[in-house]
């Protein structure tokens, strides 16, 4: 009997390693499912003003950074003014879906791997968050973030009305999000 050594192609080896690594990445994942939420949000700015589209864009980017599904909707907010004119206050209704632990909820095809991850909002993280957004971060924390069931929230923001230079937003929390390699997490945070 002749012993033949078979050579495995580098592509086959790479594919096998990726498959094993992908399986290992989800070994600690929790079963997640989507849950619809709605929040009324009133923004009153002393330092920053936003156009209607500007506020919607910032809120969508921030909520998506917390694992909200891509289909965030924001209605209202312009109070009869032009969409292009900055305003000191906005009243909007935000609709969004967030990951929650499945725990028997959701159909088998509707569950996905989820994980608890630390998220931090500070200047340029996520992209587009500026020092002038300190009031927006503060007011979202008070009015909307509790719906995400955050753990270990730490707010080191220094927001001083009418002053941009004294502090940046700096908010940290642990949030349930789709696991990093899971399809529901694939999103471009810079393009809401």
C-alpha cells in the first residue's frame, strides 16, 4: 500500500480557519431578537441648534451605534419652520428596533447572535459627533437611552450652556448589540 500525502490548498486552509474562527466568535453569543420601541424626544438647545435634517441625522447615527436596526424613523420636529433653518428646540417621535434577549421570544429565523458590548459616545465617536453635541447626548441619555436597558452607564460629559470649549460629550455604557460578525450588525454608521 502506497502512502500518499495530499496537499491542501492555501485557499482551503484559509476557508477552514475562517469557519472555525467564525463558529468560535459566536460561542459566547446570546440569542437575540428585535423589539420595536418608540420614544418622544424633546430637544432644547442653549449652545447648539440643529436643522430638522441635521437633528434626524445625528439621532439616527447615535441610535445605530447602540445596535438599533437600520430602519430608525423620526417624525415631526420642525414646528412650521424650514428644514434648512437651525432651530433651538425640536419635538420628535422616534421609532426604532433594538436587540433584546430572545428568551423564548421570536421565531427561529428571527433570532441572531447578540452580545453585550461597551459603547462610548465622545467627540468623533461615532463619526460626526462634535463637542457642540454635548446637550444632545445629555438629553438623549435622559429621554431615550433607558429604552436600551444599558448597563454600567458612566457619564463624564461636561456640558456648560452657551460654551463649546469647556467639555465634550463622553458617555459610556454596555448595551446588547448584534454580535459583530452577525448580518444585522453590518451597517455604515457614517451614512444614516
